[in-house]
């Protein structure tokens, strides 16, 4: 499956905002947004040029794709599914991305980044309702339970991620129930847009695809 393998910090600089793609590093003074200014490859440019309406819509789409580590073809499928569902297309799109298995692994603190969460899923460390699931893009629903296999609970990256989340106060969202002793999380509600803290105006994405 195709995936982005370039430097993640470059993506944040391109969008001009933190997308929190590298876990703990994003919260430190090593963050590229803090150390470098301007668009990658344009070292001499001090200011960003004013974007057209299309440019603004495109940038919002790119931010959303990059936050959830989704490439264009798969992202379009998510949008089409949201568009066919009754309700606000933009809000449903963001909700579905939040309910992806790899996103849930990150939200529960088992991984410090979306890339690390995807790796845990693909390498068969994750159980959904006590059954193996290695599909990062699987969309879960209310009542589904996510856990780690017994041997996987001792993985150094998992323990380090949980420790960082506990230390820095990155709590589990209110729509998730987490049992740390069991390494178990359960979806107890569909997240509202207000509970999804991402720097994206999803309505601009809807406008882009509606042209």
C-alpha cells in the first residue's frame, strides 16, 4: 500500500501549523515549526503569499489528509462515504477519520504518532472485540473494544508512549473509555465535532470536492 515516507516535520512547515505528526517531539522546542519559518524549499521567502479561495480549500484538505496519514485515493473514499451519509458531510468525514483503528490506537495512548499506530496495527499487535485486526483504516463503531495482545503490552514503544501521555496530561477523549490495567479501550459515544481538536476547517474541504 502506498504511503508517505518523507520527513513529517516538512509537512507541518508546509501547512504553517503543528499537525502533531511526530509525537513527543511536537511538544518540545525541537519542533520544526518553532525552529524554522517559511515554506520548505523557500528559505529566502519571509512571508507567505495570500491564497486564493481554491488555495485555502486545498490547504485545508492537505492538512486533514496529513493529520490522519491518508493519501488522496483513500481520502476521497472517506469523503464519498461521508457525502452519502445523512447529516453534515464535513462533520461526518472528520468523525469517520477519528474512528479509524489507527487513530483510536493513538488516542488511547498506545502510540505517540499516527505512523506508529499504523505500524502496531499492521504488525498484528491489535485486537478488536478480541479478534485480530490488521487494517489501520477500519472504521469502528460505538460499543467496539480495542486492546493489545498480551505480549504486545510489554513493547518498549507502547510503554514509552503511555508514560509520555500520562506525564504530559494527554488524556483519553471523553467519548472513549480506557482501562489501563487491561490495555483496553471502548468507544462509548460518537465524537462531536467540538471534541475533535484539529486545526482544520472541514467545510472548505466539502466546498473543494463539491466543485
